[in-house]
C-alpha cells in the first residue's frame, strides 16, 4: 500500500526470506529492512510515489527469519493508478551470493593473498586519503618501506615454504605494531606487503608527535626477536627507507620517495636506514642514468679489465690473475664494479656484461702467453647466478675460449656461496658442463655462507678462496687464524688449490706462509692493474713485493 504495509508476498520471496504469508502480511516493509538502509529506502519510496507508473531500483539488506541479512536488489514500481493493483509493487532479487563474491574479489584485488595485508593498490588509496588532511596543523604522513636482507638466501637454503612462513610472521608482527599504534590518539596505520619480501608501514598522524624516526625504531624493535624457521632461530635484518609527505605531494610521489630511500639504504649494506632527501633523490636519478648508460657502454667500448694478481709463495712468481671489470665512464671517470654491476643484475644486463668479460679476459690471456712464457698460468673471472642459469652458458664459454685460442685448462670461473644458494637445477648442470669442457671452478668467499662444506661435496670445485675478512684478523684474532688454518688444511686434504685473499701486511703474509698457504693475493701485494701494467710484474718475485709492503707500512707509521 501507499503506507508501505505488505498485502501480498509471492511464494518465491517467502522461500528466500523464510517467512509465511501470515507472518508478514499487514506488516510495514520497513520492519524487514536493515536500519542502515531504511533512510535510503524511504527516500526511494517517496520519489516513486510522486510519479505514476514510475519505477526505481535500490540494493538493500532484508532480514531473514533466522536473523541473518540477505542482500536484495529491489525494484519499486508505482501502480497505484492501476485498478488491478492500486499499490506499490516490489520486485526483489536475492544478490547475496553475487555480492559476496564481488566483495571477495575486491578484497583479493586490494590485499595480499599470502599475508592478508594491504597490497600496493590499497596502500596508495590510504596514502591519498591521508594526504587530504596533511595541510592541517600538527598533522603528518610518514611512509616506511623495507625489505628483508638476504631473503633470497633464506628462501633458497630453507625452502619456499619456510620463506613464506617468515613473511607471514613479519606480517603478524606488523599487525601487532599497527594495533598498538592505533591506540594512540590521532593515529591511523596501514601495513602492506608490496612484493616478495618488501613491506610498507604508513602512519597518518593528526595529533601525535610520532614521526618517521620513532617509527623506524618501533619497526626495528619489532624485528629484533629471532625468527624460528624450520626449528632453528635466525636473526632477520631489514633495510628501511623512510619518506615524509611534502606539501603538494601525491600518493605516487610518496611511494617513489620511500622506494628511493630504501634502495639507497640497501646500497650501503645490510640493516641500514635511509631518510629521503635531496641526496637520495640524486642517487635514484644517477642509478637510472647508470642503467641507461650501461646499455650503450659495451657498444661504445667504455668497459675495460683490470687484473688482480695472485702469487705462489713457493716460487715467488705470479701464478694467476682475476679479471675485474671497470667502466671508463665518459663523465664520471673510472668506475669500479660496485657502481654498476648491481644495476646490471637488476636490469638483466649482467649476462651480456659477463660475456664481454669472458671474451676479453680470454683474449688478454692469449696475448700475455704469446708475449711472455712467464705469463700467469690461469685467468679467473667472476660469474653471477643469472649467467649460470642460462642453458647456453657453458657452450658460449667454450666458443669464446676456442675463438681466442686459449686452452680451457688456463681458464677458471669464480662463484660465491650466495650463487650456489639459488635453488635452480640449471646452475648445477651448468657447473658440471663447465668442468666437463676443462675449465676450473673456484668457490669465492669460502666460509662466509651457510653450507660451505656441502658445496665442496656437491660440486666439482677445483679451488677455494679464503675470504679477506678472515685474513684481515689473522694476526690479531685467534678465531680467524684457526679458520684460515682449518680451511687451508681442508683444501690440501681434498687436493684443492687454496688462495688467501686480502693480504695487506707483511705480518699477514708471513703468517700465511707459515701455515703452508701457497697462493696469496691482496692490495698489499698488488692492486688491480690495467693490462699494460702487468708485463713488468711477470718477473718481479714475491719477495720484492714484500719489500714494498714493508716500505708502505714504514711510511704509514711515520705519517
């Protein structure tokens, strides 16, 4: 009726809502509509009543007899002037299941499926909402982005399931922090997972004095407790980038600035924090320019090789060299690998760059041997996980050596333990193929990883390099000295070459010789040098290099 009292309800609607005709007839329809939807329904009814034969539609919640609420698509038609009806006609279609499915899809599109945290899209929405009130007195918007140091190593060493459990535990701790922060007056918090191991923490502060520095400290305290993974406690550290909203900033601006700060923190090491500022912005721009310039560096012949010699302590002669790439940048001068190799890896240029190093290192080795029989016996080059994951790497290596005219036995590749942690069967196959063509394999930075001994058993390793961190403490730390003795003894028992890296002082050199270490290298003996500077060193014995170390130390003491 015009007053909204029900006079007839069809069997299908009675079935959906669970009421009988007697139970609902002569009752106002408003009794069955959710209180929050009542006003909208009344406005719709008044609008339809003003228009004979008018029709309009609304989505409302109707009460089921069991007390639950069903979502209904309700169409209201004014048939008061129709003699057969003389009232308002309601068509009701139950859309509960459809609406719930759409809501779930929307939730999935705005949340992370692994952790249940907000995703990037929802985070940007929350930043935008927070920025709307940022011009008010005492209000601020702070965004922290962070990712887990060495997460790939955890994931590959312990398995993806354990890695996922770590991410879920980080999310759980973030929720705990968010709940505590929300208890503060005038604070709104959003926590999000943005990618594999990258998370974000958004703080919109309207009255609280809580700022980015306090937020960083809260986050660090949150993660300081060890993570129990696969039954073992592990310390987890993160690199954090923080940004504070500036006047006129957009959500994308804040996300970009926090990312730039995080990448800057990562470039300085593990467990670091960086706050976005002009320096960080310049570093981000420089990084982008580096990646762009690197694409053209090979074609422009801007790359060069420097060589780090290694000496045989028994003969005193130069035994091998390690090829190290440098970039002769037209504007920034000679750049070490730390300035561009990480960018090459992140932009997938490392395979092309690595192939260039192999080609030129092989050609250089042949030229040295042609000019002087006393040339280094072996040339070593470093390779990355991405190179070893290529199914054609071993064949490409063989082709390069054949083209240069260098015997495979005169060439070796170095891999770090972090490379071997990557869980890809192709890496193991590539290493077998490399060994099969006659090249040597060295395990670099030995002893700094999780499973050094396992790698010696699993792969065809020909040499191990003692990490310079152990050599640095050789004469002052008993533990470091014990490690060097143990690694050298292990290598000799397995018939492996052992190279001690990072020799800086005559004391370190004497200690290594007394321990029976036969191969040594380091800045104290010779810094990495260009190709044309190596020839004069071929006939300079190690003893002469030691004299230079002594003179350098004496000058240092005098200064």
